[in-house]
C-alpha cells in the first residue's frame, strides 16, 4: 500500500480468510477493469488431498495394511539400521513416486476431457477465470506425496532435517517462537505426512516442476520474476547474516535453499488468453 501511494496508483489489498477448498470466488470482490494480483503462499498443496480422495472413490486402492506393516518394520529397526537407511537414500537420491507421476498426468489432461475434473484442476481453472494480471505462488519444494510410507518417511527425514538445522543455526533454543514453530507447525506437518492417509493427509508437498505442469495445463503462462525483485530478495538474505540460506534462479523461477537442500519455490504466472 505504501509503494502504491508513492507511485500514486489506486490500490486495495483484500486478505482472504478461508480454507482454500471452500473458497467462494463470487465473494472475492473482483471488479471489472481492475488489474488483479494474487499471492498464494504455501496453500495450493492442500488441494492434492482432495484429488487423491476423488481418485480413491473412483478406483478404490488396497487397504493401508502394507503401510502399517512398513511402519512396524521401521519401528523395530535398531537406530543404527535406521540411520544407514537414511544415509543410503541420501546417497542414491530420491526418485519421483508413482503418486506424483499420476498427479502430473491428471493435471496434464485438458479441461474439456470427458472425465470429471480433479479438485486442484477445477480450482486452478476458476483462478484462471478471474484473469489475474499476475499470480505469485510459493510452495514447499519437497516430494511428500507418495502412497508408499517408506518413500514419505525418507523424504521427510531429509527435508525436515534441513528445516530443523536452519532453525538451530538462526534461532535460539530458548525462543518461544521457535518452540511453537517446531511443535505446532513442523511437528504437525511431519505427523500428517507420515501417519495420515486419504483426505486427512493434507501436507502433500511436491516439487516445482509438478506445479509448473499443473498451472500450465490450467491456462497459465509462466512470468519471469523481475531482476529487481530477485536482487532485493538476495540482498535481504545477505543482510540476514546467515550463510546457510541460498537462492537460485531456474528458468525465471526462484528456489530457496538451506545449504544444498531445497526448501521453497517461488513462481509467477498470468492468465494465458
């Protein structure tokens, strides 16, 4: 608002307080002739649970007994064996899960296909329908959307280890804010990723390339982030005084790292007409 006043540009900011799946587009107060900008921060991934729930209703999957057996085996391992398992995964890397592949395939289907649209697809189509001049999407750059418990567990160990490590290096252990973040935010996310299935598993983070596929198939065109904006962000990280954070541009998008581990992706879009 302050920047708009300096430039003498009429500007109004409307925060949207709603669960994303319950968002009523008719109540967004979008006015004809206005230049609409949307900022979505760590929100879109929760739609993937509804996609999975719809898929299960159309073609029921086997029960989760296999995941329960896997979890039991993991808990029965001695700590050294679990550590070896994690180290092996970090050495050999992480391969995309079948869930992620099927999600991108469903997102790539055209809006006019004969099958009923998935929840994320219909939501993105509705966003496209209000013709934003710019939409900035920030999401966790992890792969936590596998139906296989072992894949989710290993990926969570690697990604949340990076998040806890950056907290350890930047925030005092005595900080109440840090305690709240670890318990009420990160702890709840980990529990949801590992222990929940179906529509209850809402923390289904995916890599940036999956979101690019979804947004592109929903009629959005990627917009390179401005050089000035990226420079300001990098300067902010430098002034923060912590060498662990890094930023890298990839095809007009920005990835935020802790050391060599990706944390978040930032992309910009506009409606393609």
